[in-house]
C-alpha cells in the first residue's frame, strides 16, 4: 500500500480532495523499506523490520541478517532469533494477536511468532531435507511460544494447519488445493487446529474456534480469552468475490471487531496487528481496481478500530510494509474515473489508462506487432478503450513483463494517532517503528521506564497496529 495506492483509493472513495480516515491522523512520517541485502524488499523482511526491530534479508522471517535464505542451521541460533512486538506484549502482561486476510502462516504475520530462514516454509511439505531440524511456521504458531499464547489468531491457511491425512467433518482441508504456487498443504498427518483446542482444554483456558462469518459474529467474547479463526484453505477471497452470507468468510472489519472485543478485556492493554494482504495480492496480479477496492476495505477496518478505541489510551498506527510499481499517469480530467483512460498519447495517438504498472505479469503485456502497407513492422500498444478498464478482471498495462508485478522500493507513509504518536514525524528507518512502540508501551527495555503510561493499546494496518496503553 504505497503512496500511489493511497492516492488512488482516496480518489476512488471520494475524489481528489477527499481524505481517508487515517489521513486525518495528526502525525505522519515516511519509512525507508530497503532490506539488509536488497534495495527492494519482500514482505517477510519488511514485516520482520516492523514487528521485530531489525532489518533482515529478503525472504527470511523473525531472524536477523546473519541468517541467509534457506540456511536452517543459522536460523536456530538463539542470538539470531528476534523477539516480536507480540512477544514483548505478552511478557509485559498484555494480550496480543493478529488479523490477516492472508494465510496465518504467511510472510507478514509470521514474524510475530516464527523464526525461519525461508518464508515459504509455512508447512512441512515445503521444508527441504536440509531443513529437517527446523519447524515450519504452522507448528511454531501452534506449538511454540509466543504463537501458542496469542489471544487472537484470525485469517486463512487451513491447508497449512490440517493435513489431508487427518481430516474430519468439523475441521477439514478440502482435497482440491488452490492453484497457487505459494500454497503449502500439510502432509505429515498433523491436525494443528485440533492440537490447539486440546491444548487449551488441557490448560483449562477459555477459547473459541470459528470457521465462518456466522460463528465469528456469534461467539461470546466475554467468555473467550483465546480466539482462533481459520476461514479458508489458503488466503481469504477478495471482497468482490467473498461470500458475505453467514456461511461465508468474514470481512476484515468483522475480524477486527471480534479481535478487539477479546483483547480489550485485559486491564494491562493489548497489541493487535491487522493486515489487509489482498491489496498486495491484487497488485501482484496487476489488477489495480481489485487492489484499490481492498485498500478501501482496509480503510473500513481502520474506521472500526477508531470507533472501538479511545485516542487517550490507544495508539493507532497505519502503514505499509512496502510499495508496488503502480503509477498514476498524466493528465486525466479532475473528477474522471480513476480506472479509466487519461487521454490519447501525443506520440502515437493511442489512449492509455490513468493507472499503470512499471512491472507486471504476462497478462499486462498489451502490445502487438503491426505491419503497414510498405511492409514496415512496428510494435504498437493496444487501445484500452477497446476493453472494460473499470472491470475487476482488467489488468493494467506494464512496461516490463515479469512473472508477476513486483514490489517497489519507494518509501511508505506511516500515520499515527494516540499516545506518543508524535514519535512518527520524520523520515524513519522501517525498524524504528518497533522501537518507538516499545517506548510508547513501556515494553522490553522500557518496561521500568518512567517515560509514559504503562497501558497502551496498539493497532497496526496494512499493517494497522493497535496498542492499548492504560494509565
């Protein structure tokens, strides 16, 4: 959710002069997103920076830069393993959890609880023989601390948690694996959802497991200290295709409501991370309208967090882990459709869309060879007015064709309101966010400090972070 995504979402929702709710937050800064080893990062290393406080190598999770991708042994070194904001919150007596529209084992949420040399090690099926001594993300989430003690876990990824060998009618992984090269389906016979429930029952802890919108909206938050919700085999559906009925998937706003209702009961405060990951997924597919609609849904989740929290004791942070290569081209008329065309090129007279990408997948290749009557062949660009550019299925033109749209390397905006939100005011290193939050919430090295109130609720979006700071 880079600056151009925010701008396009603003125009889509209310026009050029409109403001999204988080654009009214009093404090704004910029974050530099480069990784320890790359100019342009992936989501695993940027989430590690935001949530664990150190820049890491691309594709690694919850470990420092000594760990290279796929180096299982180095990721087991205690000194290389990082302590996340969620872990710090739990140690301080706060509650902690996360909400995501992605698999709960995916790149952005996993640094909250996992330590991994490869972001793809979401389940046992993706672990190579050289990583036999390493645990996959799903097992770390359910079996190890801090994952097993997180108060809220809401998202997708049933296939990574439940092996096809252990399916039962109540907690099942469908046999048809989604056609996604990133999906990891368990093969070891474990049913980690059942293991989660058995552990909670053994410890006498009040918990709830939910798997659809009806169950999420009807569980008793007052009688639930631990909430696990897995709503899909892989990622949750895009908003435009989501089944909004009681047996369908919840919206990101639905999940935020449930999460805060569980977490707010802790008198010491709480930490909540919320990820609208389908913004990123749609950008990778080159489908700008879907990405903007997902960003609009993310704003609705921020509104929920604003309405359910108090600015006096809750620090709300809205930011992103990285940008994409989305561009807003000149010069469309003010008030025109952001998904429409900007006009005709003065060079070749062919129309072009207001939104386009620098890089994209094969569907973003919109050129063809043209031979004139003098047998001269040139490369021509397709005229977008011959397609429905306002469709959710339309893929914008890209200048460079890859296997998919890549991330961008630009700075991202951070918006903040609430206690110590003034700490976000400048051009910051991305991992600065972690240390500023520790200070504001009196966690980690600041636990005994007299700097501030000890109760802070914290929420994060694309990341939305909510941290509740109680006086």
